């Protein structure tokens, strides 16, 4: 069992916790709404927390 990269951990947990599809081709898996901005913004995001993918992951998924 190979060690997951941080991105893979984010992807796995985002899919489990996610509720909408992201609009970025580089982040094409489910993530919770209203957390990613710019290229990581979700289709159904209403407000913008201004967090990056990594910041959200560290705050919400305990991934360092």
C-alpha cells in the first residue's frame, strides 16, 4: 500500500465529504461548496471563504 500524496488525500476526503463538483480541470472531483476560489471554485459555491485548496485541507481534513 503506497503512501498517498497530500493531493490524493485531499481528493479522497473531498469526494467523501463533497457535495458539488469543482469547475477546475485540475481539481475535477467533488469538494464541499463555498471553500475553493479562483480555479478551485465549485459550481454551486455561493460565498467565498478565500481559502486555498491546501488551507482548506489543513483546516478541515487535518492533512499537513
